[in-house]
C-alpha cells in the first residue's frame, strides 16, 4: 500500500522501457515489507531530475545509459571507487546531500570472488567501455594481474593507463595464458546473440569464464566455455549483485537476493 510515508526510488535513463530494475526492486521491497516504491523515468534532463530529487525528497536514484558518466559532476559527493571509474549507477539522498556510488564494480568482483581468489591471477579483460572500466578498477583493487584486450586498441591503452594494468592486441589473446577471461564487451548480447568475442581455442587452458552479458542468460561464450570444461559465471550474477548493493544503500538492509534472482530469471525468460 502506497501512503504518505512511501519512500521513492527512481530509475533515470533513456530509454528505460525494457529495464528489469523496477520489477526486481519492487518485488524486493514487497518481500521485505519495506514502504518503498521504484519507478522508471525516461528522461534526458538530468539536472532537473536532481533538483526534483531534492525538492520531492526522493530517497534514491538508479542511473543508467546515457547518464552514468554525466551525473558524476552534478552530485554533492561521490564514493572514491565511483570517482575513479568516472561512473555512478546509484544515488542516495542523505538529508538533501546527493551521494553517488558504483555498485557494478563490487557486484562483478563479488561474483568472481565467490569462485576464485583474485590476487595475482592472470585476467584477460575483454572490452574498454563502461562495464570494462568498472571491472578493471575492481580487479586492480584485488591485485589481479589484468590485461585489457579491446577491438579499438587505443581505448584499451587509455583504460589500462588510467587503471595501471597491462593491455594488448585482441589478436594476442590466443597466446595469452589467462586464468580468468571476462567478457565486458557487448558481443553476444541480444539481438546479436549468435556471436562470441573469442575463438574456442582461447579456452583450451580452461580459464574461469565470466560473461557480463545477461541477455540471453546463456551466451554463446558461456556455451563454448562449458563445452571446453571451464567454470563459468553468468551476467545474471552481476546484475542481481548490483541491484542487491543498491537495495542496501537505499534501505540500510540486506537485500533478498534469491527472490531478486528468481524475478530477473523469470523476466529474462519471457
Ligand atoms: P558498456 O557501457 O556496456 O561497456 P560501451 O561503453 O559502449 O558499453 O562499450 C562497449 C564495448 O564492447 C567496447 O569495448 C567495444 O569495443 P570498441 O571500443 O572497439 O568499440 C566492445 N564491442 C562492441 N561491439 C563489438 C564487436 N562487434 N567486436 C568487438 N568488440 C565490440
């Protein structure tokens, strides 16, 4: 039941109509009996949205494409990791002070750490866009030995310099002895879901394979990895993980992760 005490959370993005965030978070609020509601706003007016947040007393925002970078300079405070990543996906309104966080990074790193210790591990990180950037800084914090491979070499170089890790040409991936391969490119994402970012030869030493893409739930890369006998982590873990971290930041309570995972799986299966 919504009433005068209901706390508001808004998704800000453009477009937002295919977002699973509203269903995932509203089910989570319902499950925990919290008087919160999560609504999607398709907006390109970021500054106005932040003014609204203060004056209408929204408790928090979830921020998505194309606002994650631009919002950083509009907030009152930005968490140090989000400041390094230069992207915010979560805002908390602390009594009028707007504080930004990036929960993508921790979500990816936690999904990995549940399977493997990262310190000193040789990681091939594919991609140099927003997702790769969030993961690269997280890997550096965990002291993994990361090498960035990206279609556009210059972007791999520039991200690696910012993070302080290695970079290399995509063609050299096959001879790179990786213990972990992370796909942070959009290759394999629906509607172009028939492709993989790597040739199956790259998987011959059985690295742990983590695909950030979660539509479809089982990408071609994950299928290749299973056939090759690799352990795998799907993008679902990161998606649910970033949502669970957001839930905690807004409510101060642990998120009902399993319920959130079920909802996301069901929605993606539709
Ligand atoms: P996101 O925020 O999801 O990371 P992004 O910032 O647009 O999205 O980055 C997309 C990443 O996927 C980039 O690393 C991009 O490589 P380029 O820097 O060369 O553009 C990568 N990517 C997209 N399509 C690709 C393709 N067909 N082959 C290889 N890499 C691709």
